[in-house]
């Protein structure tokens, strides 16, 4: 028992020495967040860049919500439902194997790469070209995540859905996230710990 503890202590000491003796590492030191626009667009701002400086009055809210919904969200949603419908029409159950939960296969939906890329493009354009305070930004992110999912690019879908959970989760008055599954999210009152609401 004493020898095992000595070996464990030596191993931990060796790991600590190795960690502190390594040179400082920087994650992507050349990455710049100040992305340069093409020269002819340097002096122009996107609507998403004007979010902090412009007022969101009733006329602006109406036009931003309307154009985002009917120009971008509607078209992207229609393309995505068409991809799913094609995937469902090509699906056939094989009763000699375990049946899939959904009546489509991701390998089938991933074949519609150009349509799914178009959904991602439309969702991204709808976010960038319009005010970020409009009511359809979260829906566009959701469409983008679904398009990545049906494209079978699961890591991008995961990060998109994770961003939705982070950015659009209910917040406390001081800006902190409300705990998911707590009665802090329930406006009905009570002290039951549940994620469901009435």
C-alpha cells in the first residue's frame, strides 16, 4: 500500500512539473475578430451593426419583423420542409432491423446539400441584414441549426443549438441566466422544481 502511494505521488509530481515546464501556449494567436470588409463596403454598415445606435420604434419594428419573416424565414423554412419531405418519401422501414425513431435518415437528407446550404445562407443573411432586436432572430438560428443537423454536420448543429440556449435563455434582472428547471422560470408561482409550465 505504501509503494502504491509513493508511485501515485511521483506520478502526480511528474505531471505537475511537465505542465509548468511547458512554454506558454496561445490558442490561435493570429485570429483577428476585426474582420475587414471589401473596400467598396468599408463605409457601409449592416443593419445588425446599427442595432446599438438606432432606436427600435414601432415603424422600424414592423418593417424589420415583416421583412425578416416573409423574405428570409419563410423561404428558408419552406426549403427545409421540402428537404424533410423528400427524406421522408425515400424512407422505407426495414423490419429485420431495429426501426428508426424518425421516418427519415440523415444520410438521405444530407444529399440535398445545396438546398440545406441555401437554408443556412438565408438564415445567416436574415440575421446580418436586419436589426438584431426583431422577433425572428431566434427562429433563424433554429433553422440554421436544423439545416446543419439535416446536413449531418452534427458539431455545427450542436454549437448552434448551444448558442441558442445561451443567448436566448431567460435572464434575471441583473443579466444572469435563470437556472433551467427551477421555479425561477415559472411565472405561475409555487415551489415545485420542474421544467414544465402550464
